[in-house]
């Protein structure tokens, strides 16, 4: 089963929930891991979610570690381009790790849909 990581900043959580609902059939067949607060919202769609720590408390870093270990097929990370984040170094680290290990990472719904289309069996 493929593991998909879902992460959204606060200004993008509603967009993430809408994205999950739009792709629920695919996501139901995947193992979902998410940063804490995002994952709580995603669970409300009925999806099973492995919750990591909240982003500012190390959740991005945990997901980056999974990506480095080859455990993640794709990362959907809706960043808020208008927000400021105390854990910006962790965010940059997650992006760097995804590039280092060639893990697909989408930062908006359009690219997220393309990743999911690419991962369909
Ligand atoms: O901050 C985040 C990503 O950088 C997301 O964390 P939460 O899902 O816990 O809000």
C-alpha cells in the first residue's frame, strides 16, 4: 500500500479537506500520514490517518524523516504563501529532503491532482 503524506498550513486546511473529498476513492486505498492538526481535519472526512506531531512541534521533520527512509510515495503539502511560520527551517528541510530523494511533492491542489493521477494503479 502506498503512503501519502498530507500537510496544510492553517490558511489552507479548508482547501486540503476539499482536496481530500475530491480524491477520497484513491486516498481510501492508500496509507495516509499527516501532521497533527491537518490530520485531525482529514479524519473528519472518514479517512484513517496516521497522525504525526503538529507541524510547528516537529511534524514536518517526522514526515521528512519518513521520506528520507523511502517510506513515502508522495507528499501533498499546501503551504500558505501569505503566512509566516516559526518552523520555516523544518518546512525548507522537508522540501530539500523531497528533492534529495526524488519524492513527488505538490504544493497546490492542481499539482496534487497530478501526483494522485500518476500514482493510480
Ligand atoms: O505547520 C504545518 C506544516 O508546516 C502543518 O502542521 P499542522 O497540520 O499540525 O497544522
